[in-house]
C-alpha cells in the first residue's frame, strides 16, 4: 500500500509542477513578456519551489520534452539557414577564448571576493555542464550547495534577462507569440514521419553519448527533413508551447528543497559571478559582431553561459538561428565537459565528502 500511496503523491507533485508552469508561462505570454512561455514557467516554478511546494519534473518526462523541443527547433531550419555555416570556425574560435576567459575571471572572483577554495570556485565558474559539474564536485568533496545555487541562479538569470535585454534594445522578435514552428498545418502522415525520424535520431545520438543527445538528435532529424525540403510542416502550436513550458518546469524545479535562507547565504556569490561571466561574454559578443556578419541576438544567445536546453528554447522563442546557436552551445558544452576533470585535478586533490554538507535534493536531468 505504501508504494501505491507514494506513487500517487509523486504524480500529484508532477501535476502541480506542470500546472504552476503552465499558469506562469501563459500569464507572461499574454502580458507580452519576451519569451514569456519559458521565462514565466521557469520563474513561477522556481518561486513555488523556494516557498516549499514539491516541484518536480521526472527524468522520463524531461526526455520527452527534450525530443519535442528538438523537433520544433529543426522545423525552423531551411536551406537558407545553412548558408552561414562558413562563418562558424571563426566564431567558434572566439567562443573558445571567451569560455576560457569566463572560467578564469569567475574563478578568480569567487576565490578572492567570496573566499571560496580554488576547487569549489572552478566548479562554480563552469559555464554549463551542470550535471557533470555536480557529479565531479561530489567526487572531489567540494561545497555542493554553494555550487548548485550559483550554477542554477545563473541559468535562471540568463533565461529571464536575455529576452528582456534584447527586447529593450529592439533586437528580438515581437513578444507574446508562440514559437513559429509548425505554422503550416500538418497531415497525420507527415507528422508521424517527422516524429518517428526525429525520435530515432534522438535515441541514436543519446546512445552515442552526444552532448544534449536527445535534444540535438531530434533537431538533426527534424532539420534534415525540413532543410532538405522533404517536409514543410512542424508540430502544432500547442505541442510547441507545451514543450517550451516543460523546459521551464524542468529548470525551475531545480530549486526544490532549497531553503530560502540557504539561497540568501549564497546570493551575493551567485549575482556577482553572474555579472562577471556576463561582462566577459558581452565583450566577446561585441568583438564577434564587430568583425563578422553575425546578428547580435544570435551571438548573445550562442555565447551565453547557460544550460543548453534553455538557451535553445530561447533561440526558438526569440526566432533566432537554431543552427548557429546550437553549434556554439554544443561546442561550449564539449569544451567544458572535456576540460573540467583536468581543471579539477589541477585545482586540488579529492577531499573527504564527509566534511561537506550534503546537497539539496534537486532534479538535474538537464541536457546540459
């Protein structure tokens, strides 16, 4: 009887999370907030979690959401969007230098301003790869609560701040609408082919352990069908909206079981490190857009040190180039994931985890 009661309670918690996310996302969208579906759902779920509500988004649900988002992203790819790939090597080189600079600057800030030890500062400064960061931090006995709060706060601030900032400078699409994927009505056969091919490529990429395999695999499958002109339709608007709101729910639920006083304890480090990373990223975005013919909005989202899944949803919601943004987000993820173990090893030896306060129980199944 106990497992049945527990399962029922878990389902109710998931339903509550999705309801809160839907209400927040739809409210922000109706108010005309830029990328309102993602920002509204994320913010309301995060606030509810901090207020003690059992916000949760289980891994199977998150996986379905990633595939839906990938299909939606691939649906906006056309043969014309692929012409800009020639500029990628130069911009990716700039991104590499920018990522290294962000890590060095943020690590120095956390260490010298807030007194963090070098190893925890390295983990806290990592621009992305949250699941990898938390796994390594636990292995090395770093301060997991501090690292988790700083990392998640950065994602939340970027998700809310990027659409607002771009809108203030007139660099984004009009606010309040749904993502444009699926503008043409689809037939059942075309929709079935789209979902089947995209899901297959998503599973293959995930099995190959490609960074963000489910999201980017589905995007590749959908992108091939649309970019090659085989299919002109996409998911219905309501399905795209559900996927976008779902990403907000997944990200916001990371604040579950985090006491407000614990958040306040590290809020200074979170805001300060975010400001340092954003300043460095902004400088390189300015450099890139000055010398290359890259749209500022595309460069801003591509260079933002946020979670892959959330940044890709922003690209979709703000009608940006998903190929450009996706290529740069994947490269940053790979760069961070491959270099982080070496950074951690150079920063210090593995410490006893018994001396470190256990982390809050939170959902970390992100594609980033």
